[in-house]
């Protein structure tokens, strides 16, 4: 048991509804005095019940860096910041709120901490000291005074005695799980193993995904799918958007007879062409749905879009929802689902979803259900496939802690390319997979730069739900709807095909990386901080990442002819030319439109799974 090097500390009286109890997890030894080689002792972890909830306090070193908290879009190192962990889609600024906040972080002090709660906890990461704590602290001599706000705040932070303060509202206790380091990667891997090990996507899920126009009917879907095969666009997954439901918001979970008169035939024909079929839905059940009656007593006391909110923490609701999906869709050959709208948003004007004061038969309140809903939904759909002995892989717009084994990637309606890359970097700290999908684009260049990131990401997705023609035909939405082909369509088509072929060629390499995720908990895509922890510059990088063990990707953004790349110490090679590149420095690299800067760390391991020599006729690396 102690081999796991995971330690549980029970403080006060924890709530019944908590992630470990609901989702299951690995074993943990008790965190007694001296039991763990953590950077602090049991005595130094303090807690108290307060009117606002339960408060935990731990020591924090002055030089400590902190990473994690789930799918963060706005920052990488959270030391010196306050994180408020509320499920909130499309977060507009750096508060900690996101589609998939996770109450887990790793620290360069040599440990990871998971707070087992569905409450919207607030973490103060070295932002505050108790009264009197700065009394003895000497003011350091400053040679040159710099009077910017930034400099003064930074100085203040570095001087003060720091601690991590965690406020967990509406409860009288909590279980903490500590994960030993000493390295960040050790703690992250232990967390993933504790969660059940990383997911293993089926091979088709590692290829390229295309989501069809929302207004497409059965014939239009088949036409485009056939055209992809003729045009040698190697897509593996075809996704249908809301139009397939007879009622969309809320969902009927039955086919629209006018647009899709012969759904079984559609799925069969797509499968015969080598596509896996994915269906869009959300969990809110419309009165016209065959699921409505059976779920009525197993749902919350508020509606969303006129539909039931199934209580997915109640096993009866989960089983009914899953059994229906198995019968209606898995048996018909559907390979997976896109689980939309399972977050909620204070930032979006159409503030949907149930209130925090909602109650559910399982005993969860609305606040807890908001946190749990995305992952419960994923588990329910996974169970529909498991009931038929089948595997799945899908998309979800919300998640929580202990999600590592769940076969879903996250996506968002946010769209800033740099934020997408930062989310990719951050997701790897907490057992999440992120799909930086390609959607509408302001130009061909923007499309190609986003496609390059998508190809070097956990899931390559073109979400064309708003355009009837492929984006390589026309990126502008209005012109696409009008059927007008853009002038540089031939070039864009060629580059798109090359990148989709590249993704297909990378699948064996990716499969090996996911196998390691599953067996050892090592995230397949991750921040440089995890592999180069001692390198202070690498630790701060939020726009480069490791794609599998041996490739470093450095995406380029529209409007830029190249970028500054930092390579950690060591011998690297340019992915495209094979030229040696020395690490331990940063340099500017120009990036023609058909090149995303990628560097190979260890060519012999990559070569086992990827044929550099053959691919595109380039002689690369060997
Ligand atoms: C959004 C989702 C989009 C698309 C759309 C269809 O919520 O993020 O990807 O599916 O719904 O209504």
C-alpha cells in the first residue's frame, strides 16, 4: 500500500457526497506523523471549522511554484494567486473558474494535494499571512527601487511568510490526499494512478475528427463523408450536431424523421467507409423523449430548457440513461457521444443550467451537482458501451477530479488560440485531455495554424457545425454558407491533407504514449515543467509542450512569421529537416505556413513508431 506513496488525512467530518466515494479511487495510507516524506509534518497541516465552511492551512515555501487546478486557460503557475474552483464555461479572466476545475495541484516543494470535495473551494496560494506573521521579517535592502505595481507586489509576495489556505464552503470536514514527489511528474503520475490510470483511446479516436454542419440532413452527411474518401482526407470520426434530435434543447434522444429518415442505414454506410460515428447531445431530457417518464422521479427539482435534469449521482438514473443509450445507439453501431452543456456559465448571457440551491434525490445539492455532473455524465455514457462489451471515446464540456481513466476529451466555445495552447499545457497536470478544436477561422492562415495545434494535441477535431462546406474550401462563415470557394483553397486543401496524414502516421507513437498514461500515469501531453523541473525557464513556458515522450511542439499563431522557441538542455533535432539543434537556449525560428515548429528529443524511440524516412518523402532525422 505504501508503495503508492499516497496518504489520506481526514479532517473534521467529511460530507458523504465526495469524488472518491462517487467515482472510486486507489488506496491511500493514513497520513500520520512521520509516515510520509512530504515537505511538512502532520502537525503543520492545520484546520478549523468556520462560519463559511471548513478551512485548511499548510505551509508554503517562498520559492514554491504551483501547477494544476484543471483546465486553466489563463495562467500556468498559480503560486501567489487565488483560485476559485467553480465549474464555469468560457471563463473570461484568471479566477480559477473553468469547464473542468480540479481540486488537485502539484508543488515544486515536492508533493501533490487532492482535496476530496465537490464544493467550490477557494485556494489562496501564498497570497495571505496571519496577523503578526510579518513582524520578524526583515525588509531586504533594495539597490534600485522600482516603482511599478508589478515590482512592488512581487517583492511583497517574496518577503511574506506564505501558506496555502483552502476554504471549503458548506461543510464540516474533508479528506485530503497527499501524493509524494519528489518530482512534479512523480506526484502527477501517482495522482493519475490513484484515479484509476490514464484512459486508453481506441485507435480511431487518435485519428482525425470532423463534425458536420448542424443543418445537414442524412444525404448531405453521406455526400461529404464520401467526398472525404474520394479527396483522400483521412478522417476517422464523423460527428453529428444537434440537428439529428427530433427536439434539440432540451434533448429528445430520438432521430429527427425529416432530416434523418433512415438512421440505421446512415450509421451502417458511414461505418462501411471506415468512420466511427459520434452523436451530439446534452443530458437535459425533453418531455417528448422516451426517457422522460422513467427519469422523472430520478431528477432534480428544477428544469433546464424545459427538460429534466437527471440525477446522475443516483445509480437508478444512471442505469436507465445508460440502458436506453445502449439499446438505441450502441446496438445501432454508434461509437460515441459529444456531451454538451454539462457545465453552466456565469459569463455567457444565456445563463443556462440549474441553480446551486437545486436538490437531487441522491442528496447532492446544486453546487455539488454542478461540479460532479460532467464526469457523472461521462461515466454514464461509458457504462452504456461497457454494457455491450464495447469501448468508446467522446467529447465532454465539463469534468472534475479523478477523471484520468475517463475516455473523453474536453472542448470549449472559447476560442483564443493562445489560451487553447495554454489549456493543453495545463490539462496534463490533472488527468484531463483537451481538444483545441478548429472552428470558424478569420483567414486561411488562422485555419492552418489552428489545425497544426490540433494535430499535435490529444484529439484532432474540426468542428464545422456552422458551415456546410469544409473549411479548406472556405474559412469565412458567410461565404461558406453561400458556397463561395476561397482563392487559396487549393493550397489550403493540400496543407490540410498533409497534416491529417501526419496525424494518421503519428497514431502508433500516440498509442504508445497513451499506454504509458494508462500503466504508469505519465500524461501523454504535458508541460515542460514536468520533464524539466530544475530548469527555471522551462518551468515558466505555457506555449510549448511535450507531445508524447519525445516530441516538443511549439505552435505558431496567425499573424506571426515564426516564434521564439526555448529548448531545454540537450541535443535536439528539427522534426522537418533532421538538422541538429542545441538545447539550453532560446532562438527565433521562422515558420512557413506548412510548418509548425516541432523538435525531436530522442529520435530512436520516436522512430520505433513513426517512419520519418517515408513520410511525405522528406528525409527527416535519420
Ligand atoms: C455548443 C457547442 C458547439 C456546438 C453547438 C451546437 O454548445 O459548444 O460545439 O455543438 O453547441 O448547438
